[in-house]
C-alpha cells in the first residue's frame, strides 16, 4: 500500500474547506508561474523594429502562437492519455524547456531569435490540461476551476508588470527580460506543483455526481465526437472568437492603454484586471450550487451568451462617450472572460457530467484551444497587412460589435441544440 504524505492525509475529504483552499491556490499559483514563461515579452512594444514588412512584435507573437497552437494539437492526444502519476514531472519538464527557449531568445539576435519563441510555445500549450486534470470531476470543480482561470486574468497583467519592472528598475534588456522574469518564478513553480501533486483523487461521491474522469484512448475520443459532433463544432467556433478577442486585449494591452492616453502601464496592467478577476471568480463559482448537471450546463451557456452581450453594450457606450476608458477596458474584459473562463473551467466539465460520459475534459478543451489559436494567427496577419493604418484601440473596439452579434447568435443556436439533445437523453432517444 502506497504511503501517504502528511499533507495528503491532511487533505483527506473530511477537510473539505482546507482542500478547496489549498487545491485552488496551488493550481492558481502553478499556472501563474507558467505565465511568467509565456507573457512577459508582450509588455514591450518593440515598435522600432520590423522585418520582411511585418512588425517585429507580431512576428514574435505569431511564432509563439504557432508553437502554442501546435502544442494544442499535440495535446489533443498527449494530455488525455498521460498517466496520472506522470503529471507533475511533465509540468516541470515542459516549463523548463520553455525557459531554455527564452534563454535562446536572449542569446540570438533578431529576427532569428523568433524561432525560440516558436519553441517556447510548444511545451507551454500542454500545461493547462495537466493542471486542470488535478481539479476536474469533483463536486467543487466550479470553485477550483474558477480560481485557476482567474490566474490567466490576473497573472497576465502581473507577470507583464514584473517584466516592466525588470526593464525599468533593474535595466534588464528587452531580450533578456523574458528569461530573467521566468527564472524568478521557476522555484515557486516547483513548490506549487509539489503541493498540487499531493491532492487526493476524486472520491465516490464525486464520481457519482460528475462521472468518472480517466485517460481516454483513440476510440473513446471518436465516440464522444460522434455523439455530440454538431454541438462541439459550434462550441469550438464560439471559442475561436473568444480566443481571438482575448488575445487581442491581452497581448496588446500596452498599446491599448497607450491609445487611451495612459503611457505608464505597469500599474494599470494589474489593477484593471482585479475587479474582472473577482467578478468572474464569483460568477463561475456560483455554478457549484446547481447540483443538477443538465441545469448547470444550460446556465453556463446563458453566462457565455451574456458575456457577448456585455462586450457589445460596452463598445456602444464607449463610442457614445458614456463610460470612461478605464471602465470600458474593465467591462470589455468582464464580458470577454464571462465567455472565455467557462470554456476552460466548467463548460466541458458539466457537459461530460450532463451526458454521463466517462473521460477527461482536457480532450474537448484542447480541440477548442487548437483551433482558437489558429484564429489568432489569422487575425494578427490580417491586422498587419490589411488594417495597419487603424490603431489597436479602434481595431479592437470596431471588432467588438460584430464579436457580440455573432457570438450571441451562435450561443443561442448552441443552447437550442444541447437542450434538444438533453431532452432526447431523458426520453431514452439516441439522436
């Protein structure tokens, strides 16, 4: 019989409050540390450089996202199949490889160093599924997943602020800054992965409420896609839109704040995300109180649709000068993450539970993620070659209305489709 550590014994299921606190904070901190290997360079504009007619920052972002997208396609197979006892080592190894790529980025001159941004993206794309696998399939998954998702709202701004401090306070060069920032977070990453790896697996009650979660082979993945193909396709299209819009807001936050008249963005990058993080954390966590999986899944779809509505309303209010620039950025972020966070935390979790499917949500998340980042690549090149004369602010805000209209329409179609599927399941029909 395998010996349990003191922490594992402490986290036994009779310590549910402590389990939620420690599990959510360990997942939050682990993924936050990973962000230090991916996002700090986006805090710099690299505005004076361009190669082959393309802005240098767009080249770097595109190189990293191509690697990240490739990683998502690899992750469709790799993450759902990985053995549970290998997850912690995989997280540390993959993150370490990403850090070595940042060292290469610092040592090689531009534009050739962008190949290391491509390499950097490949291992990082698989971290999310590995971390979330510790949290899924539990009756507290909504709370745990919400806290985890807050990490990529809050931490993106935080690690960029740390990166700017490295440059402005410690005079670290713009090419060494990503590696130095990642180095600061590597030891904390190892510590929090260790804590994460001490979490006990879902118990019998969790399995009864949410279905069993375990690795999926090729045939099991095909069976799931066959059963819900149309719905999964539409959900993927919705997620592509959310990923593109989220990447625009996140990767060009410095440019957006600059266009809004705020030149010193190191502080506002973090403070603007705090109210969004709290709002989305509370909203997502409340879904835990819906015990019925079918009801919870429908509520989540309504949440996604509401997020699209909020972004459209915020864009219109900003156009008519009815809200301040700061409030506009906060409302746009809140609406965006009302849709984006559920996809990464609870939407697929409740989908599997509602349809009583044994498997892992990482499979569906990685399908959506893979195509989502392909969409981001396309938008970056469209912006550079066909809309370069439009400021990032105008490009972002003008896109928000179409983003809202199309998102609401697709969300309603998705709701109707899954509502019919769930009714058929209750009535014993197979299609």
